C-alpha cells in the first residue's frame, strides 16, 4: 500500500492509502504528466506536450531513480506532486504555459529517463534520436522533429530498446498492449529542467531558465473542492481558448463537455469562463476538428447563457440573443419532426449507441431555448411566438414521453412509437427544464427511475438493470458497457443536485451516497486529486479517462449548492 496525502496547508490536509496510485499534472498549455508508483501501466502515462491544440505528443515514458527503492508515499501539493521512495524523494512540477518539466530530488542521484517520442495516438515505436551538448545543456533531437533539452545533471547516453507491457491498456481493451521504448539517458543530478519544443533554440532557452514553483493561494476551500477546482482548471488551454474533455486521451475540445463544465469554470475564473462561452457560441452544433454533429451542445450552451447574462454587457447580451435566434432557426429547419427536437444516431452524449429520433433531454433543451428566447425577445410579437412554441412542445412531450408514472427515454415521431426504456437522461431533462413536470410528477418519475437504475455503492446506471443489454462491468475501449450499464460520475453528481432541488429530505440517502462515492474516487482512486470518467455498475471503480472535465465540474456545482 502507498500513502496518499492531499496537502493545502497545515489545516487542510487528508491522508489515505491505496494500491498503485497514480497522479496527474497539467499546465494550461495542453501538456500533462501521468505517473504512478511504479513502471507505467498505460501508453498514455508519462510526460506529454501539446505543441498545437489537439495535437499531443508523448516525450517521456518513465523516470526511475536508480537505487531509490519502492514508492511509499505520494503527496498532492496542488501546484506540484511529491513522490517519496525508500531512499529519496522526488518532486514533479510543470511550468505554467510552457513546455517545461522541473524534476527535483532531495539528494543527488542517478535517474533513468525512458523516451517514447511520438504522437499520442501513434501505435508505432517512438522516434529514434541523436544527442549533443550545447554548453551546460544536453539537446536530444528526435527524428520526428521534436527537441528535448535537459539541464542540471551529468547526462550519459544509453539508447537501449526496452519492451514495455501496459496492463492498464489491456484491461481497457485498448491495443496495443505493449511497445518498444528507449532507455534513453541516465542523468546524475539533483535538479533537472527538461524543455520540449519543435524548435531547437526554444527548447534550449526553456531549459536554461530558472523556475520557482508557484505557491497555492486559496484560503477557504476544503481539500476535495480544491482538488476538483485544480483538476478542472488544469484542463483549460489558454491559447485556444478551450477546455479539454479529459486527460490523458481526450485532449480535444468538445462543445458538449465544455458547456456542461462551463458553470463551474465560470465560478472559478469568470474571465476564462466568458472567453470559453463566447467561443462556444460560434461553434454551435460542432465538436472538435472532425466537425461531428453534437446535438445537445446548443441546449447546454444556452443553459449556461443564463449564468453568463448577469455579467454580460449590452453588446454581449445582443450577441447571445442573435445567436440563440439563429440556433433555433437552424434547429427548426434541420432537426425537427412533428414539432419534436430530433437527432440522428450517435449525436447525443450517449454516442456509443444509436439513440436517434426524439430524446427526452434534447426536448428539455429545446424547450429551455424557447423559454430563454421569449425572455430575451424585445418585440412582443416574438415573445408570444416563442412562448407558444414552448407551450406546444411541452404539451407534445408530456403526451408521448410521460405516462403519469414514468418519463421515458425516447420517441420516434416518424412512426409515433415511444421507446419505453428507463435511462438516467430524465435527470438531465429535470436539470435543464424543470418546468416540464410538476414537483409531484418528478418525484413519481424519480422514484421509479431510481428503482431501476440505482447502484448501492452510490451511483446511477446508464440503463435499466433488468434490460437485456445491461452490463455490470466496464468493458473499456470496447464500448458495449459505456452507455448500457457504466455509471458516469458527471451524471451521478448532476443527479444528486436534481434530487436535492426536488426533495432534499426524501432523497437524502441517495444524495449522500452519491457525493460520498464521488469524493472517494476523487481523492483516493484513479489519478489522485482528479475525478474520473466512469465506474463499473457492479462496484465503485475509477474507470475511463482519469481526469474528466464534466465530472470535476458537476461535483463542484453539486457540492456548492448542496453543502454551501
């Protein structure tokens, strides 16, 4: 077992134990470290640099202190991590907005650095390299055009191929499960500065600077809140601006994920939140570089507009109003059937399954857009128009999705058939547009939904547990369980918040169990101090992406409202 410590100051620190814990760091440049208490178990562990948005490269596979002994403790200092071994202590620090890693030991030791220079998704062996000295700096030039400069120790070139087996990737069904890396160099030193770039001079200059670790200045937040804030903030990439969906492998900007996370980011940093929001207004229905349609993005964007509007000036409010009107017009022309909001297969957040037609949370989003449009409209004629649109759709949705006891997941307007499947998307619908049902009606629906979806460890499944397609165990990159069993932490936290708003006394047990499970995962599981993507339905686990934006964001949002 390894001791885990989260240390903000002498008053706010917590200690746990875990087997083989890992930790992550990132720096608002898109770079990150993911390392653990032993050799890497995933090809996504190591030090990665993002030289262009959404183009991330692995540089270092692992760093091992010769004769350092086993890891006994990992401490989260929030601006940096400390890893204590039997005979030496290590400190890892990523310099903000710079492709620089500062690595320190408490005594002079020899460190083995393993190279694997390649694009993050490239299955081939990392690039070969050549090494040369320039003054006090050692420059490693990889064949793929990446330069790594090292300053602060005596460097010995080894260049020995080593086969690395990645058990975590095998467990996720994410091939390849092994690859060849280089035992690159041995460095004898105490403080190393490593700088990466696609420009040789920039790499050398980065390594030649003196860097002092920043100091955490937050004074009030509890340890779990501070962890979630830091984890979410670290996913923000200032140059774009954008918020990565998650690390280590979701280094993309997806408008759905960004919009869901926006309220919490805005609470942390209003300037960053506004920059992201107005970029999202331009993105509309699209996500990422492949321009994949993301049908719930507009609904989430304009749900978040409600949080931005009080802080917007006159020009910004006009921009929001024009954009809302444009989005409604586009959706009415292209994604509406018989008055219902529709989507094609794999265009909702449950994108591993088809889920086409009209979906309950998409109806709630369209309804909320009509409601907001009527509030923002300047002319009485337009106010009346949008109010009628809202009234008519609300009546339609209640007529085919709601049977008085259950709020179902889908409807096919082309053939007039309701898909009577129980999924947790009703909680999203209640979060987005609580006006759809009365409080008494929501309680009936939630009681029935929880009887089908509740997981005793403190989560909700993504499908009725009695359904033939339900999976109790996470199937990894093979996405069979993804939206047919797996429990998503962002949705669990959102569910706790919705239950709190509906009847906090009636649902006290569920709310408490969800927040306890999320806190345990955040502080002690996966990469410590970050909130992961999913858990198996069977038991609380840390699965999928280790630092997921919307998991952290919805945890912050739920905790703030529920616990103050």
